[in-house]
């Protein structure tokens, strides 16, 4: 394996440490112990580890165990770029310090510096480079906590190569993304997918330079076999359909403005999306539940996963792209569903959308009930709505159960501080659209009844019969789930399908762009994007 420049620096560091040992410096000496204690004084976990093991070396000892750890770490750092990790782990700092090294105390300090380097790598590859939410305020997720003391204790007792290889997420998705990341880097290094396609609309029967450019780009991207044909024929239409399917577009075989825009996205931008997806996968390096619900916002989909396999899928409508309507990213647990739900209108919608209507016409939005502070229904008669503003409006609004209720006939609850949930909707026409960002933040489901049946199947022999009987009562009814189901609202513009093929979706909220910028600032190399 060819070591990267940073790893070569670290190799020099460790070689010098070994040379010092060979010259007679004892790792258990008073000076060495003093160096370890001083260098670890700013990190309680590291200090506790070394005190607990009697200040014995992990890296700078002359024994085979220390040598194996050094080799394993060097190999990991040499392959760090494959994970899309930062280019520097402070190896230069260690090198500069060692140029003047020559004492037992300094050897102890070197020992701790290598440990800090190891922990920095472990943190990045296991739980992510960035802190979720810092680069984007709509991400409400806490990456798994890395217990440094426990990690060091386990590492000291393990086979180092196997241990370090086990640090990254073990999910099949992470491995597939890393594979495609490496492939995309080769595409970028080779100059990308060629010239962009001129704007326009291309369909069967068309000819000209634009069609040739489209043909060449489809060939370079692997959607069309090599051909010299200069016209838009059935083969190109099929290639366009395949491209559209892979990118979440309407698969009609016609290259319209939206399709051309996606075809012209550079390999560098696609690589950035994969790197962001890998970082998000590291943020979620935890057990997601044998059964869980996976809502991918840019894919406009909600999926039930059972044992790592998709058991149910439905189209979804997500929050609009307005700043105050975007669907946030977080995880929680679905606890119950409500059949024939009432809609208690959120305060923000009440005062921003409905109060102005009531001020113009007190009889407006007659489907909504006016509620007093105690929750009692209040008659609108005699109320002058013009005397109130958004702050002073003393009422709330409620829509009773009905087929035209904004929530439809069922909602699925995982109580959270964002007031986000999944639900039915009477606006079925929206599910036929290619882009489906229209809600106030909650997630609307195209097939909510089938979704309910799938959830209830684990606690009743006749889920459909039970649901329909409850629905037919017309009464608002809460149905608890015997086993709560984890719900993960995620934002993946790059992901793989069941066959491992890479798919892309539009960055509807612009979140990927902000995370790419944050990764670049953290030292991640993204060829063609600021590196």
C-alpha cells in the first residue's frame, strides 16, 4: 500500500520514536511517565486510560503489539481519503516536535500525541466530521457519542487491524456509497462526462449538435452504449428513461428542461452529494430498529423497513422550500395513530393564513371551529376580528373529523417538539407531481390506509378489517402501537437502491450545498469544488 503524504510524516514520527527507544530510552522511566501525564492533562479520558494501564505505551513500545498498532494506524490513515475524511490529522505537528526530540519526557508526549491522532481519526470515521445542525439549522440529530476511554481500553486489548477496520459504519449503504465515491473520483480525474448539453427539449426524431452532445454525455455516464447514431432514436429514449428513473424524474423518455438540467450536473457536484451522504450515514451510525420508518425528504418517499429490507413504500409530500415550512431532519418513535383525526391548526398557520381571511370575512374558512382558551367552541357571531393582530388573537382553530379534513382520515404520531407527523390528505392530486414539496412541514402519504394496515399487521389478525371498522364509526379514535416504531426523517440526495445502484435527487432545500461547504472548511478534499 502506498502511504499518503500525511501518513509518511507519521511514519517518520514513529520511526524516530523507535530509534529513541533503541538508543536506550525506557518507556517506563520517570521522564516518560511525566511526559505522558503532561500531554494527557488536557484530555481526561486519555489521562484516565493511561493511569489505568500503568502509563504503559500503546504506540511507542519496542514490542510487537505496539508495532502492530502503528502499522494498523498508518494503513487506516493511508485509506482515510476513501472515506472522504480530512486531509490532515496534525501529523505535521508531531513531525516538527520530534525534530528536536531527545528525551524520555518528550517520548511520553509523543505517545499521547499519537493517541490523540488515533482518536481524531476514530471520531471522524465513526460518528462524522461535522456536528449535525451546525452547518444547517434544520438538522436536529445528535451523532453517536464516542467514549474515548472505552475506545482506547478496547483497542488496547484487540487485534488492531480488525479493530480499526470496524470503526466506520457497518451498514451496507455506507460501503456502497464509498464504492461509488471512488468511482466518481475516477470520473472527475478523467475530466468528467464531457461537454454540457445545450438547453432545449429533445425527443424522438430530433437531430443536430444538441442531440449529439446529449448522446455523448449519456454514453459517458453509462446510460447509453457506444454508438455513432446522430439522431434521437428509441435507444436514446430508453437511455433517457433510465436516467430519469435513477434521478427521480418523470420517466417519459423526453429530455425536457428539467432532465437536461440534471444531465448537466457535473461529476464534481455528484461526488459532493455522495460525500455528504457518507457523512450523514456516519451521523446515523446506530441501530435504527429491526422495523423502522424511513422518510427521505428529497426522494418524497416514506418506507417501512423490516430486517433491512423494504416491506412497504408510498409516495410522500413534504414541506415546501420556504424557510419556515421545510421538513426537519430528526429521529423519534411512532407511538400511535389517530383515525378520523381532528386538525388543531398550528398557531403560526392560524395567525399568518387564517386570521387575515377572518378579518376580511368573519364567515371565511367555515370548516374550522373557533376555540376559546379553555378549548370550548366559540360562536363567530359578533366578533370583530379586525381588532386582533397575530400576538393578541385569543382563539385557536380546529377542524373536526371529515373526509375533507386537512389531515385526511388518519394521522401517525411520533410526538416531537417540531410538531411533525405523517398523515393522510384530501389533496391527492399532488402525489402525481414530480416534485412534491408543498406542505407546512408534516409528511403527507399517498397510501395512508395501506401504511396503517402494514403497521397494524403485527398486532391484529385482520388489520384492514380493524382499521375500516374504526374508520366507519366516524369518531376520533387513538390506536396505540403495541411496539413503538422508530421513525427517521432523513435528507439523502445520493443513495443506493436495493441492487446497489447509485441514485440522485434534487437538493430541494439546498442543505447539501451548505454541508459541502462545511466539509471543505473541515479539510475534506472534493476535486473541482474548492480543493
